[in-house]
C-alpha cells in the first residue's frame, strides 16, 4: 500500500462529500496497540479483521516488531508514528491476504450481513465511500458526520451488530472481530484515489474472483474519477 506524503499541490478535484486532511487544523492522536489519528470532518481508511485471522505466532512477531521500533526510535514524532503504522499495516495485510483463519466471510450470506450493517446508516451518521468484504477482513472508506458519531462510535456499531447477526446465523459465540481496527486519515485526493484502487484490487491480489466478494464504490465518486479502475 503506497501512502503519499501530505501535499498542498494535489491537482485532483475532490469527489462529492470528501474532505482531505486539513493541515491548518490540529490532528489528535490516541494510542492503544496502534496509533490512531483524528480530525473533525476527516475521511478514514479502516480495516477490521476476524479475531482468528492471525495466529498467535504471527501476533507475537508483530508485537516483537513493535517492541523493536519502540526501543530503536528515540524521538517518536508524528511522521515516525505514521511510518511505523504503515510498516505494521503492510505486514498484517500480507498475512490477511493469505486467507488465514476460519474465513467465515467467504460465505456470501455472512459477508452480506456485514455489508448490510455498513450500508444501514450511510448518509445519516456517516458517508460511506467504498468497501470490500474479504474472507477474513474488511476494508472501508468512511467519513463520520459529527463528533458525537465519531469513528469509534461507527466501528463499535459495525462490529457489534454484525457480530450478533453472524452468531445468530452460525450458532457461534464469543469474540468474532479483532478488538482494535486499523484506521488512517486520508490526506489528499490522490491518496483517496489510490486507496479506492487498493480496495477494488484486494480480491485479485488475494487470488479471489472479485465477483465473489462484496465490493462497492460510491457512484458519485466513480463518476468523478475515483472508481476501482480509474486512471
């Protein structure tokens, strides 16, 4: 995944409803296992995965990678946090695209439940720009409308409701999703276009038939040149 640096020279016109990162507005950051940046009005690229999609061995390797970074990087600037977050994300997604774990979402009925949950409040609490439901993870672009309906609220709703619905269908119980999704603010129009392409191409990268995955991009965005196959 290529993340472009912030630039005021982005010559692309934004699609309807998209607001890039505003360099004049302070960016908040909260840290759990991974750093999370927030800004009012921002559009986020989020990834959430099934809890069994990464083995204990892989999780231990990722924790060791983080521990080494924390011990080697003396001054943890915002840019250093971004660089580490990208490296960690790339490592995680390489594993996810191998189709590890139960891959419950390869069942189109269960994947459809996730799609329904994401689409329910689109246009009411948030703007949904694009998504793909993979066998063991989901990518989405989402812009919460206000501070009360912030990204954390949106993600809790998506994970909680979809988990209940899937357990009802499968008779399962317990933790379905990873506790902490990954998210990053989309910084420019060019960054947005690259992320939409990344979402659209995820099935092919994982060796899957795109027609066997729920994937979608907002029609107004595609019409503005931000589709899966845009130049």
